[in-house]
C-alpha cells in the first residue's frame, strides 16, 4: 500500500462547492481507499491505495466526488514520498520568515509549471520570491506588501482553475500526517 494526499481544488470557499469532510472521508473509504484522513475544510485527503497509477487515482477521486456530491472538482494527487522530496527541495527562504505568506502551488494535470509562469508572468523581486521543484511552485511575499506582488493575482489569471494552492503550514501538516499513520 502506498500513501497519497489528494488536494481538491476550490471546495468550501465562500459557501460554494460545499463538501463536509466526514462525508468526503466516507466516500473515499467506500471506493476502497484505506487509512483515510481529512485535514481542514479546504479539501485535503490522506489515503492509502495499492495503485501506483496517479492518473487513475485522480480519475477515481474526481469520479467519487461527482457521484457523491454532484460536483466537478479538479484534483491532484501526490504520493507522501514525493511530498517529502518536494519539501526537501524547497528554497531556503520558503516557510522561514514570520510576517511573510508562503504558498505551494500544485499543478493539476495537464497544467505545467512552465505554462503557469508564462500566464502569470515575472515576479516583482522587490515584493516576492519564487522557485519551483517538479510540478510545485514555491512562492512567498511579505504580508505588508502582499497586494503589490504580481503572483498575488494568480486567482484572476487564466491558469487559476488548473492549480491548487496550499499555505506552508498546511503542506507541512499534510506531510506530518501522511508520515504518522
């Protein structure tokens, strides 16, 4: 059995795409995933599966959400060992400054890091820092100048529906939870 983290995009935001986490957990268990745990209301599900096929796992997750909740929700899946490797390659500045917002931007296939960089554009180095490893972009911006950062506008970009964003605290907690079971 391999451990995975499913990251759902755009659920439970401003009253839209509502999914209760206990019901989501049950839905994942009903399709045969084991060791299912959810974390916070934004759609993070840790589970185990014998499958090694991430594309198949993504399709299965999206299908159960459509079936049980009548919602079309994009999902990306990261194996726990892949998340370990991603975090090990995070830049030194990511998740270290207290008054700074730190995000990890996960691609939802078939979106690529290169396409996101092309759509959002160059950073404003005086307001933000950016790096990537694999299909995850690390982005940080000080709270006090957050709105001046170009990448703070990713939500209004053409790629917004093809990525899912988690703050550093959530990413680190998901990693701990996936390793603890």
